[in-house]
């Protein structure tokens, strides 16, 4: 069975949702027969590469929140991440364009290192003090090498804006065709869709239902779950 996950590195609910899905997958009896593929979805595709903002500032402007409200939302996200065993810096993070990150994820897919790279990028974006967006290509090369990619191959992709650009855009078009207007969005064997950072129990149910099923893509009714979309990410206030 193949599970495709549309997500963005800038999406905190994608970070949390991946951990919840992996908890369910670890307990799934057929986990060794499940292939996981990460697909591209940019939350802010129109943002210029050099347009980097503090996350608190971005949240305040996008949602019309006070900085105090934005900080409270980040504190809540930090608590939910911690509940999944994830490190999450609630202060000092920034937000930028993720197109190059998605292009590198397609390179990583070709070399069987996609999951390793997305995990490294999530950690860098949400848990580390160093910025993912302001240190240029050297920072991305360093992280990609940590994930097992060749430095020269990574630099070649970053130097060529067309490299894997079509693959990223194709992923995004396909997400729209499948009805995904926010991320994370999980598609199980093109039979079932799961939207948002659902509890691990929901993912466990979806894996069980999708295993051996033969229906067209069905969006499971899991109730509302936090997600990120074109208008931004759900900001928890409680």
C-alpha cells in the first residue's frame, strides 16, 4: 500500500500530523508493506525567496491577531508538539518561501532519502535556533548532506531554478484535483483521504480501511482537525 502525504515544511500541523501518522503506522500489522511518499504543497507560493518574516509577525498580520494572541497560539502548538515527542521553539522562528525545499525533496525521493530529508528539514525549521531561510544555500546543503544526499548534487539543484520545478507544480496540481485545500493531506492507496493532523487513532482506522479496499478515493469523515491552507494555519487559542 502507498500512502502519499501532501505537506509543507512551514506547516506546523504537518510536523505534528506526520508524528501522529507514524505512531499509527508503527502499530499497523502490515507496516512493512506500506510505502510513504511525500508530496509538495506550498502554503505561500507567491512569497519572494528573500521575503523572510518572524513567525509571530506573520501570524499577527495574516490573522489580525495581537502579538500576545499569536504567542499564545505558538505556545499551544508547542504543547501539542511536545505531546508527540517533538521539539518546538515557540519563539524566534521565522517564515519564508519553501519552493527550494520541495525541489530538494524530489531529489531526495530519487535517492531513497525523502523521509530522512523531510525529518531533518522539519527539525531545522521548528526546533533549531538557526534559520532555514536566511543562511542561503550552504545551510540547505548542510542539512541535505545530513539526510544522506550528495553535496554536489544538492548544489546543482539549488543553482538551477528549473530543477524539479515541474515535479513540485505537478504535485500541487494533483492536490487540487484530489480536493486538498489544506495540509497535511494523506491519501492511502488512492482509496481514502485523511485531512489534517488527526489523532493517531484516526490514522490507524484509515490504514485498516484502506488495506485491501478497492473503492475510488473517499474522504473519510474524521471531523475537524487542525491544518494549514492557502489562508494560513489554524492558530490554536486554547
